[in-house]
C-alpha cells in the first residue's frame, strides 16, 4: 500500500524537478538576453562617443583650416559642420530614446516573467518542503527503530563487558583479601596463643609472688623489713607488667574483633550484590518467558488470520490501568520471588561460596545476552523475509489493480448499455400507449422486437458475468 504512494510522490517530485529545471533554463536565458541588451547599449554608447570624438577632431581641423583660409569658407564650413552635428545629435537622441524604450519594455516583460516564475518556484518549493518533511518523518521513524535496536545491542554488550570486568575484579580482590585475612587470622591466632601462654606464665608468676609475699610477711614478722620492701616493690612491678600485658591482650582481641566485623561486613555486601544479580536474573528469565509467550500468541493470531482471513479489531490501551495492574502484581509477587530465589539458589556461608555464586550469576547473564542476540537475529531474518514477501506480492497487486480497472470499465460500459435499453423500452411502451390497439402484423413486429431486446439483454448479462 505504501509503495504506490511513494512511487506517486517520486513521480510528482520528478515532474516538479523537470518543471523547475525548465523555469531555471528560461530564467538563465532571460538573464543572458538582458546581459546582451546591456552590452549592446554599452557598445552603441561607445560607438557614439567615438563618432563624437571624430567630429570634434574634424571640427578642430576645420578650425585650423579656417585660420589659413578665408573667413567666408570658414563660416560655410562651420555652418555645414554645425548642421551635420545637430542632425547627428538628433539622430543619436532618437536612437537612444528608441533603444531605451525597447530596453524598458523588455525589462518590464522580463520582470513580469521573473515574478511569475518566482511565484511558481515558491509554490513548488513549498510543495517540495512539505514532501521533504514527510520523507524526513518517515526516515526519522526508521532511524529511531534502528537506533533503538542498536542501543539495545550496545547496552547488552556494555552490560556484559561491565559485568565481566566487575566479576573478575571482584574475584581478584576477594581472593587477595581472603589470603590477607587468612594470613592475619593465623598471625592473630599465634599471637593469641602466645598471649595466653604469657597470661599463664603471669599467673604462675603471681602465684610465685604470692608465695614470696607470704614469705616476706613471715620474714617481716621476724625483722626482715628491707627484704620485704624490696620484694613488695618487685611485686608491684610484676603486677604492673601483668596489667600492661592484659591491656595489650585486650587491645589485640578488640582489633581481632574489628577485623572479624570487617570481614563479616564484606561478606554481607557480597551477599547483597549476589542477591541483586539473582533478582536481575530472575527478572530477565520472567521477561524472556513473557516475550516467548507474546511471540507464541502473536504467531497463533497471525496463523489464524492467515487461514481465516479475519482481521481483529484494535483495542484501546489505557495507560493508567496498565500501570496499576503491574504495580499490584509486583506487590503480590515480591514475597514469592524471594522464596523462589532462596529455594533455587540458597545463601552461601563462605567467601568462596559467594565468589562461586557470583560467577554462576555472571554465566546466567551471559546466557541471557546470547538469547537476546539470537532473538534480535531472528527478528532481523523475519524482517528480511517480510520484505521479500512484499517484493513478490507487489507485482501481483499491480496485476490485480489493472484487472480491477478493466472490470470497472466493462461494468460501466454494460451499465450504460443497460440504461440505454431500458430507455428504449420505456419509449416503446409510451409509443404503444399512444397508438392504441395494434394489428396482427404490428403485434408480430412487436414480438420480434421484444425477442431482439431479450437476446441483447442476455448477451449483455453474459458479458457482465
């Protein structure tokens, strides 16, 4: 349907282009003629100036001759030259006036022709601008469709690339952090064992010191005050060292707890990222299933239309209602989606498990990307097939249109013949009523004429069939 309209537009454009070229050629010819007229006027003016110069030279020569000749001859020559100059001036003025009038008439004609041609060019330009706008709109629609397909392909490729880079970087960072955390954890475990050993030693030393204190008290009771003071000072130093060791142990334990909290936070962040990727995968799979269902339904509808020839009526789409239904479905299916994801994947408990799950999610994204690419390829192939079908059906449509026009012409001709025969029958009926009863010969002639009319009607009906 669109192809004949485009051909008509192209034919109109070709006719308008040919007309514009003819107008441009006429305008160029008019400009060239004006230039030739102006050049002719300039040449005539130069010729007149040369003649005036020649006459002035002759006049000067005559003046010189008059100085040598007598006065009478000089006066006669001067009068003759003056008459010749006056006549020449009048002739030049008349020729200038006629040429100016002719040039003005030609200029007016050319101006009128240029105005008419400019109005025609302006009308044709407006028609071309409207047609160009329509073509531009069609081209923009097609470009927008191609751009949407290209943007979808680029977005998919960009998402695949970003996802691959992010997963590789995340895997590398997680492995490095895992190794560092394991090394730090081993170091802290060794330090904790050492601190516990030191605490045991300190307790043993405190026991020994208590024994020494008891001994010192016993000695103090027996007069060893100086030794008791030294032992008491040693006891205080030992207690201070034990307190300092306990403070260091508490500090190390607090740092260990902070590192464990940091590792737990990293684990939670990775788990949240994994959940997001799983939700995206679930949404992609749901969208894929919906697209497959829509494609299957559309294919069935097209097959039914092809077999039955029924064109379904278009339904109006209410944007507000559709949004409300989608929102309600999302609210109802949110809990079910979470349950499906938990039942399908489960939650990893280690960093290695999180990395493995991230790799699996990345593979799912790549599968979805491959599926989208295959869908795009299938759509392109379908478009190409439809274009081929349109190209094959167009000649058939043109043939059917030609046959339809022929049938229409035949129908008009038969209709005109039938109308003519009906008018003849009406006239015959009126003549029969006006004449009155007929004789036998007239009745026979009338029957013969009716038979001829019926025969012609049968022929017309067979032609119409």
